[in-house]
C-alpha cells in the first residue's frame, strides 16, 4: 500500500465518521482531502457532496456531486445530491434532467419525483407537473405537499374538479399534523377558490390561432436584423459594445477591488451598468454576483467575472477569494423578499463583511424614506393579481372572502416587519443612487449623509437614431406593473395594450413590446395579425438599451424605471402611462422621485385610453424637450464614477451614527 493510498483511506474513514456525527465542517475538510488524494474514488466525492450540502455550499456541492455521478452513473444518491444543489442554485432545467435520469435509474423513490415536480413548477410545465405528482402519490399518497402541488398545477390548467379533489386531500392531511397546521388556512382558501370555479361556467383556456403562432416564430427568427429594425438600433449597439470593452484590456489601477451583489431586480443591473459603461479601469477591478434569474440572460455582464450566487455563504466565499474593498449590495433591503433570505441571514452577511473590513454600500428602493417613516405607514402592499382572481372567485362566499383578506393582512404585516428589520441592519451603510440626490437642507436628516450618487458622462453621447424606414416605438411593461394594471383594469388591460400596438402601426411606426410571457399570451388572443409588430418576453441588456435609445418614443407604465434615465441623459423623451408599482405602494416618495430621478421635472401621466397618433405623442413630448438640456446639467452635478469611488474610500468605513427616529 502506498503512502498516498494510506493517506486517502485515513482521510476518507475519518471524514465519513465525522459525517455520521453531523460535524459537517471538519467532515468536509477531510473528505475534500480524500477526494484530492483519490480523484477516481466515487464514495469520497459522494460523501463530500453530502457535507457540502449540509454547509449550504451549493456551487461546490453541485460540482462534487457531478463528479460522483460521472464516476458511478448508476448511483441514484449522487444524482439526488446533484439535483438538490441545482434546485438551490435555481438551475431548473439542469435539475429536471438530473431527476429524470435518477427516476430512470430507480423509479421507486418518492423524493426524486417530488424534486422533479418542484423544478417543473418553476418552469411552469403544468402538464408535466401533473404527471410527476400523480406518479409521486402512487408511491406515497400520504404527502400533503404533493397533493397541494398537484392541485396548483391542475388549477393552472383549469381542471377545476381535479384541483378541488387534490386540495381537499392536502387539507385533510395537513389538518392532522401539528407541524403543518399553518398551511390549513391557505389550503381552505384554495379549496374555496376552485369550488367556486366549479359552480360557474368557465370557458376552456383559449389558444392563439395557428396563424398567429406561425407569425410569432417567423418574427422571432428575423427580429434582430437590420431589415426589421433599421441601422439606428445597430449603431447604438456598436456604441454600447465599445463602452463594454472587456475589462482585461485596461489596467486596473490602484483603486480598491469592487464587488457588486444584485438581487433579482433588473433595475439594479441597470444602475450597475450605468456606473461601469465606458469606465475600463473601474470594470477591470469589478466582480459581479447575480442570482440565477438575472444570470440566465446576463452571464457576460462583466466578461469573465460574472458569477451566480444563491446564499450569503456564496458571497462571503468570493469576498475571501478576491478581498474587495467595497461591496455593493443592490438592494440589500430586498434580499429577504426577493431571494427568500431570512433577516438573520442578511444580518450575518453585513456583520461578516464588516469583520472583513469591507465598506458596504446599498440602496433603499424607497429612496431613504424607510429611515424617516415606519414601513407600515410608508408602504401599502397592493393586492396581487393571483389574490385578486381568488377573491373574485369566492366573492359569493363571505367566510372565504374574510379569510383571504385576513391572510392578505398577515402577509402585509410580515413584509412590514422584514422591511423594518432590514432598515435596522442597513441604516449605517452608505446608499448609492444613479442620479444626483437633491435633498434640500430643510428636509435633510442625518441619514441623508450616507447618500452617494454619480453621473457617467460617457452615457450622455449615444448616437442619434436614424429615421430610415419606420421608426420604432418601444412599450415596456415590467412584471410588477403588469400585476398592478391587471388588478386595476382586469382583462380590459390586455385590450388596451393590443390597441396601442395597432394604433402605433397605423401611425406608420414599428411597435415593439417587452412584457411578461404570460401577458404576451393574452395579447396573442387579441391580435388578428402580427404584421409589423414585435413582442419580447425578455431581452439581453445591450439589446434592450439599443432598442431603448434608438426608439423615437418609449412608453412606460412606471415612473421609476431605472432604464428610462439613459433616455433623459440623452435628452430623449419618455411617455408615462402610470405611476407604477413603486409610487402606488409608497406615494410618500413622490417628492424624492421628482427631485432625484427627474431633477425637478414633473413628468405627467398620460391616459393610455387615448388613441396614439404621431401628433399626439409629439405634443406629449414637447413639454419635456423644453426642459431637457437643463435637466442634463442638473444630472451632471453628481461626481463621475471614479470620483464617487474615491470619495467613498476617503470616508469612514460606515456613515456617522444615525439619530433614533421618532416612530421607534
């Protein structure tokens, strides 16, 4: 026996013993050593994957389990461990592939079907979800969660009778177990909702005509072409590519390394890009962490240094490797609701970053007002689209309506408490905004001293859009604003948007809409032809900005979209059809929106019921154009990106202690 093989046996045996004793950290240390000493020993990798899963090191666990699967493709355990890590990383397609292979190897495991079903639900493959959970329940019919998830899928497919049966079975099982007592009210509401649907005549789900489906495929294939979009879009794209030159082409200089950690909000990615575009020295020392949802379409946001993350541990692992001087958490106030973190996770992350000597920067989505006003009085949570549908379905059942309203109030109270706790944790960090923070002396509080802003002058020189062919008008509907409009106007909102697209085409312009995929399905039922109309459910960042800056006019249902700022930087108008989800939920921030985002210009809200004509839209834009040059000069009061970083380095690691606020 060689020394290496003996060392491997000792490390493997000791690590496995520690694994059985649930001492995950030392077990991982020894099993990692065993795996290095014997790279072809399946069990070393398999056991290491278990330890890493327990430590919530999802990326490393996935790599380790993948190696174990390669060494022993017949091991269902290794495939299961790989699948668990992929679910945690929100890599849904890979998780589906992994669990299908696990089921093919051993179709007797309930957990394989359950976890496959979870991944399929995230992908909204409802027919497959039904098949998967029916198979899972054939193995173990006593799992309330499987009945509940089956009910959700059947509900999405509008199979009301079957959904009601599934929810009733889930309710009966949950009611027997004290551990699941908290699920009972929600299940009762689900039962009431689908039973109400059973009592009414509900048309079967409509599908777009075969002709429309064929047009969708044809337009998608030819969308990003000069023939479809004209040369102006591609001139802007080349300009953006020049500004996005790989960071490796520049010297990193002597400034601190920067780490940006974004939540699921596309707007925060916009702020990040506004800071770095055309700033090669900053980009050369920047790393970006994105959750799976953003990473899927923006993996090259910083060439070679854009990575996935899922947990606070992932963030700290990268901090320990790269040792950034400044960590931007954009926006850490939303990490708990958007990433499903606990407040304790957020607090531990902030403490760990401070212990490592990092300067911490974040942004309050409510523009600092969470430190001036209690969350319950500042933020009003609008009823969700799904909740509104359930209320409508059970409106004839007073008891069910009361339960649903009580549940809504409970969820709002929980959300307020998360915001309060997040504000407590983050109040002593610096706050960064993409526009000059124009707070006058008579309203400034001590908390405003932490505010920082920047203006990247490179962004104010986009190429002028050419007017060959039909200029395009761009309509932008974010998911949250779709929810708001759907609740406010119901199905009629899709009729409104369909008319806007047809009116644009009639005005001799090329309509392009970026909106959630679910909403696009509704539109396809209302359009007799897609001739000259393009519908997009997502768009990579550079293409998005290329469409945005080259558009003759851009229409939003949101006054606080970060993306519209680059239009204002270039003195190009926007049309607002609604205040949007942020101002609807927190109207008290309106003055700061006007002062910061629009630098004193009060952008009017237009009526989306009015017919769009070239003359009307030009008339809407005229007021902004009179102020455009002055507003750009006001934006320029903020420091340049490198100057902002230098100012941040010159300040104390944390802002001065804040006063205790009166509402506490």
